[in-house]
């Protein structure tokens, strides 16, 4: 019996029991969606480094770990345990513990034109709203992890912002994983629907309580209606034994404006997939991210931007800071379809290596089938500039503080593209604290040219 077959049989047992327990509670259309997705997963199996999209990331450690689904109705957490992760002034705060919605820890005020609940609750209602969107956009054929998420889709966040509604404060989705005696896997599934002319911000954050191997395989489908303005923040800061695979699939309609901000600070093996499709004419998309790794961390960022309609613009800006033996990946792919004339697209990846053992694989990629477009891409890899560090030291600044100043200047390129407000302030606080640790432990002198800056249109988030 081959290892691949053993892996599939392990998941088959889990899936069969999962479907049995959900019988009578899951609607027929959902059971069919799960079964079709699991069949696709069995057909493909886990990706390997022979797959072009995964050539820099080996997921063998995930494939061979005997993950189990978490127990239902486990001992609940008390609010004080989550104190370090609380976010004041959020419009709505949904808390999920080991993939399950916890009403007692969540803040769910009633807001006009805003519908927010757990996906499990929505499954019990008439199916029209969910069936219209859930599973329609995620590419389960291309990505086995998306297929696996759909097969085990049970809970997550459902957000619907009605037409013309403007929500100033963000909606925060907090996913907490707890310690367990056995390796646990969770598959959060989120559906975010922003109707025409609505404006809102969503923060999707992943944290850990305790240690131990665990897999968080999340998928989010975000639909931006005509003239909608949407910001999405993905913040990952789990413990070092965690595997985190996340996929954000964005569907943009005419004249919509979306911004995806990713912040990867934790985890052992992390894969961040962002896949926007500009399906309506005149859409704009900003993909902005920062990943900071040290030790043995592996942080993989895969961007797949599809221009499917004319007169659309997209920008990708990703900065990486790597120390120790950390391995970073940036694979940015822009696909311009035949009818997407007048496309304006750019991708930029900049990386600082703070040690001789840190590694970055960067692959900007353009795939163009239209003839009237403006597309560019580029990548830089470097070290902290010795002259800048010497200048700060000569002004009486100690080395730790000087390094932090230079690292923060590099990270601030990403922060500067975020719309001012609570979400940006939250990201700034996390980055500031994390870079203080990096500056304190890193003895290296490796980073990119911090003085270089873009002299072009300012692609900060639209206010």
C-alpha cells in the first residue's frame, strides 16, 4: 500500500464519520457539495513540489500527520483567557474556538443593514442566500486544500452587508486553536458578501493557545458588488508547531474596489493564497502584505490575480523579513484574459535577509492574452544597509534600536498602504512588537535598500 493511499484512507475515515454525524442537520445541497469536493481531493491528493504552484513548499509533514477533527462541546474558554487577543471598538467580534463558533465570547450587536452570524446557523435557514455563493468561486479543482476545506466545511463566519451600507468600524473574526493531546485539524469556511455600493472592513485573525501540532486550513469567499469598497485583513500569528493554509478568493463586480492586507508573523509552515478575479469592468484591487520569519519558519505567499474584464487595475506589494533559517516564498501570478484590454497591473516583492541561512524564493509572473495592457513586475533581495545602521549608531542609538528603526521603515511601506483606522492601528501594534523581538535576537547585517521608494501613483488604500 502506497503512502498516498494510506493518507487518503485516513481522511476517508474522518470524512465518513463527519458526514454521518452531520446527517439530518446538513441540507442535501451542502452534503452534495462536500461529497463532490472530497472526491476531488481523493483524485488529486496532497500537492507535491512537482506541482508548479507548490514547487517551493513541501507539505509532506502535513500529509503524513494523522490529524483528527476536534471534539464537539469541549471545555469552553473563559473570556479572561482571550484578554491578550481582544480588540476594542470593533463593530462586531466573532470568536471561533477550534473551528466552532462561541456565542458567549462574541460581540454581536444589531446593526442596520448588517447580517453577521456563524455559517453553521445559516445552514439551518432557507438555502437561497448560501447556495448562490458558497462554493461557487473557490477553485477546488486546482487546489486540493480548497477541496479538503469544502469537504469538511461546517462552521465559520457569514457576513452580508446590504446595499449602500457604510460600516466605519471593522468586523473582526478571531479563530483560536487550543492545545490537544492529538494533532487536530480545523477547516474554517467564511462567506463575505458586500452588496452594491457598500463599504466595510473585515479582519480575519488566527491565534493559538498552547502548543502541539495542528492544521488550520481556512477558506474565505469574498464577493464585492458593483461600486463596493472592501478591505480584508489576514493576520496569522499562531504558535510554531502550527500548519496554516489560508485561501482568500475575491470576486469583484463592476467598479468595485478591494484591498487585501496579509500579515504573517507566526506558524511553522504557512501558505497564504490570495486569488482575486476582476470580473467587472473598472475594478481596482490592492494586494498588500508583510511576512516576518525566523527560526525554521516557512512562509509561502501565492498570489493569483485574474483580469477578466477591461479597464481594471491591480497592484501587488509584498515585503518579507527573514532571519535565522527561515524560508520565505513569493509567487505572484497575473493572468490577463483575452477580453481584458486596458489592464494596468503591477507586482513588486522586496525582501530583507537578516542572516546567511535565511532563504527567499521569489517568482513574479505575467501571463498576458490581451494586446493593449500595461503590466510590470519586479523583485529585490538584500540586507540591512551598513551605512544606514552606522549613521544611526553614530547618533547615539544602540544597535538594537537602530535595527528596529530600519526594519520598521521597511515594514512601514506596507502599513502606509492601509487606510487609517482601527484595523491599521491594530496591524501597526502587532508589527511594532514583533519587530522589536526580531531586532533584539538578530545579530546579522542583512537587508534590502531601505531608501529606495516608488515615484509613481500612491497605491495606498482608497479612503
